[in-house]
């Protein structure tokens, strides 16, 4: 017994010591209050932190502020920054092994490393100086905290190399990839050329019955969904050519964005607000990871200031406001990638180090128009021209009115954005930014072209003076949500794929019925989870499905609540009916519904339910009632075997790069998996790893009450109190705008950087 007690005691001591060591290991990686010398500071810089750890930098100049911003970014997010530059360099496999090779190969083919290096000397002087200042701050942290860069560095046994200005641009290139990749869609479109035009447009509609345009069409266009039901049966159409897996499904590889996801940004004039002053609201939807993509921040330079969110790898504020203007972004989706069929003229040799095995060497064929992403297909991409890689946020944060705002936007060459604007003087506006290639007449960029024909080359870009803009619209509001926003009244083709207009339609509907809007009402719109599509779909579908379905969904509002069984049932029925419809359309082609992820095809589903059986027969689609009945049967089976509520089906699943390994690492690094309300096409987009990357509300009637919340928190460090402290308010809201207010009293220790 004595030996048994001794063994238990020894084991207890060992466990205690192990726990103590683990606690000490985590604690020593947390940010401290030691302040190093940051070379180049002209004046002393003071930093204070509010209760959420959001820093306020008080400096004598923006250059000094950017140096300290770089230090603070590295202090909280250095591992995130390290992965971002490694991703662009094609060096993730060196850390993560062969699993990361597909992404590394993609970025080596693009040549992000070479593009960033070549872009630096072409930057305007002020942008280059801002990147240099930011990099000085990052390196001050790296040098002053040996072996205290974050737990992840210790676990992986790596050390960060010095940060460079080119590393900042590499992060920007990753954003270009996320927001402007279309070349895989061109290969799909080329394969679909064997289908009749009306059938192609019906499968992938652009013009829908719910479009919300800011620049109207020159004339009323024909709805694409109507064309599908004029198509002839497909029995004699040849089988479609096959495509690689990364081309078939949107989003199957890094770099192609699912168009069904997006962002919201809208402004209302003082005529529609309780304060009598404009309001600006922004909630960009992006991939959710731990830590999040945005770093909340406030910078004060004397009487001037700017506040909002920054990208951890770039100086300045990306989305936010200053003392005079506020701005918000949604992705415009401009097509700035074209494929050219041509033979290679040279090659580039790439060597990728791989953890646990020999380095991989491969050759990148180079055509006259760019690197070849498929044999015989060269990629021309505006982002790969070093002259187009710009970081103009340092100009935007200094803008003070509509004119200076537009001058700053002229330098924003991509990724192209819809930018909404509101100022303290009472104006609201909209501006489209970025590069729009000028192609030959009849070429909208949707198909590969012959690289040997000079007429297929771009003829430059639309001048910034011609880019669409609107100031103080008569209706008193402007809404952008990645929908088709530029009609044919704009003389140049901009994009051939748009997100569904349903979010924009719902926002406009709520603004119109809100009365005088205040902060609480604005947040209520941001958190709205009503799906107009699901509500309309069930209204149209249930009459065909019998009394039980009609009784269950009579008067249903379409809300994607976490505890809703009805929304899950409606979502499954809609998916199953979509598959029934598109598989009938594609019968005999060798392709299936899963080959497409067209965000606007809900307009086709609505049209399919509205038209009569004769239209189905004309299109060779078989029996409409039978298709719905089969979809209902599949839905009943799925409901019996799978999750019973929407929140279980669509549970939030944010992961840390190391936590993806699962097990103990997953428990340690990943945030909790919580049920969530919202869905793909609700204003509050909510998918397991995709959603509102931040929420921002500015009311110029009380600008100091500006609110900002991110999904997790400021810090990326395990053990930090600011790692997940915003999750509750991100999930549930802050209707009185007290907890998520940016300008709050400082708490705890601050930092003072000597010059």
C-alpha cells in the first residue's frame, strides 16, 4: 500500500508539474508591457488599451503611428502574419508537410513572390514609406522578443525571419486571390459552349427578377431564368467535356471564391435617421478563422484621428471613419483574369521544401500573357502586373470630403470594391473602385481566347474618372451586397458572375419600413436572419406537396433561427429540388447539378415553380410534380437521419491552423463550436466557417458612439483574455452600443514608445 501511495503521489506531482510547465509556457508567450526602441520614431508615441484590448495609438505623425501599428500587429498576430507570407511564397509545406503542396504549387505558378518584389520600387513614395515604417515596427517586436513570438512558433520549432515591405504586399496578393479569381469559371464556360445559349444562361443566370441596381440598365433586359424553359430537350446534345475537380466545384481550391457569399455595406441619409444625420453600416463576410482577419484599431494624430479595422499585414485602417468621413466595402467582383490559349515561350523552375520529405521541383510554363495554369492556357491577371499592386489606404484615411475621397479611391486598383460613403456634413455616396479591363467588342471575359490574335489583348483599363459614382441619391439610401449593381447603363462589361440580390433586396425592404433609423435599428438589420428566398420557395412549393406541408409552413416568415426545424427542412427541400431540376436540364451531358454553384440560380428555381407543366415539357424536363415529390421524399429521409434543427446543421466551426489537426490541439486552439442563426442568403450570412468578419455602425448624429465588433477578439494568443472576448457580442449583438463602442476609456497598462 505504501508503494501504491508513493506511485500515486509521484504521478500527482508529475501531473502538477506538467500543468505548471504548460501554464508557464503559455503565459510567457503573452504580450508584455516592455517597450523596445523602434528605430525611426520622430516623437514619443503613446498607446492605451480599452477593456477589449483595442489599442489607441497617439502619435505626432502617421509614419510614427504606422511603426507602432506594425509592432502591435506582431505583438498580437505574428503567427498569422507568418502564415500569410508563407502562403504567398509557397512555403507552407515546409511547415505543414505534403498536405499544403496544392496551395504552394498554385502560388508558385502565380509567382506572388516575384510580383511583390517587383512592385515595391513602382509604389508611390508615400505608400512605400508607410510599408517601411510598418515593417520597422514588426521587426522591433521580433528582435526584442526572442523565443516569445507565440506558442505556435515554439510548437513548430521555427523562428520568424525579418519582416519586409514585400511581405506586406504578399498579404495583399492573397486578398486579390480571395476576391478576384475567375479563371476556373472560364474553363467551365468553355466546356458549356456545346449547349444552346438560352440553356447556358438559364443554368447560370446573371439578370434576375430581384436585381437591385445602383447604375440602371440601358434598357429592360430579358430575365435569364425565363430562357431555360424555352430550351429544347437535350437528348441529341453531345456529352460535355470533363474538367479537373478543382474546376468543377466553385471554391474547391484556394483562390476561387464561392459567389454565393459576400458582404453588406449601406448608407442612409439624414432624412431617414432619428438623428437627422447620415448613417453608414458595414459587415463584410469573409472566411472565419482563429484569429480573425481584422485587427481593431484607433489612431490619433493631434486633433485628427481614424478608427476601424486594419489588416494585420498592412499599415493604416482598411474599413472605418475619421473625423470627417466614413466608408465601408463590399466586393465588386470585377473580372480581371483572362485565359489565353497559347504555347509556352519559356519556363520558371520552382523548388518547394516539404517537411518530412525531399523538396519538390516543378516547372512553371510561361506564355506571352502570363503563367500557364493549365497546359496551353496562360493567365493574364491584373494583380500579377507589379504596376497594379498598390496600398492606398494611407490616402483614404486622410480624406476629408467627397472630392478627396474620390482622389484616394482613384489609387485603389484592386481588388475592386463597392465603397459606400457618409460624411459629417450630411452627404452619402457610392463609388466603384479598381481596374476594369477594356476588351474588344463582344468579349465580356467569360471565355478563354486565342492568345495568338492581337485583337484579344486588353486595350488598357477604364479610366478612374469614368468609374461609377453616385452622390446623395433622391431615395435617401444606397445598398451594396455583392449583387449585380452596375447595369448595362455602364458601357463596359464588369463581371459575368454576381452574388444573389436577395440580401440587398432584404436590406432595402427593411430600410424602407424602418421609419427613422437609429443605432439599435441598424444593428437589427445587420442581425436579420429572414431568408426571402426560402420564404418564397416554400410559398411556391408547398401547394404541390399536400396538406401536411401546407399546414406546417402556412404563414412561415423564412427565419433561419438556430432552433428552427422548419428552416432546415426548407433548405433541404430547396437543395433537393435544385438537384432534381438541374440534373434533368443536364441529362445526357455527363454533368450533374453539383458541377455548378451559381448563386443566382434561385431565380431559376422560382421560375421553375411558377411556370406550368407545358413549359417543363417544352424544356424536356419531365414531370414537375414528380420532381417536387422526389425532393420531398429525400428531405424526409434526411430529416429522419440527420440534425433536427438548423443550428445543429449549420454549427459555427472556426478553426486555428494548428487546431485543424484535431484532438488535443483542436481543443486547445479552436474556439467553441456554437449553434448560430443565419444562413447563406440572409443579411447575416452564417456558414460554419464563413460569416460577418466584423460589424461596424457609424451615426454622424453621435459619431463618438461608433461601434465595432469582430467574431473573436484582438489577440491571437492562447491564454489571452482578448482572444475570444468579443464572441458573445458578435453572436448576440449590442443593441445599446455600449460594449462594442470603439472610443472607450482606457483600462490597464498602456505603452509609451520613446523616440
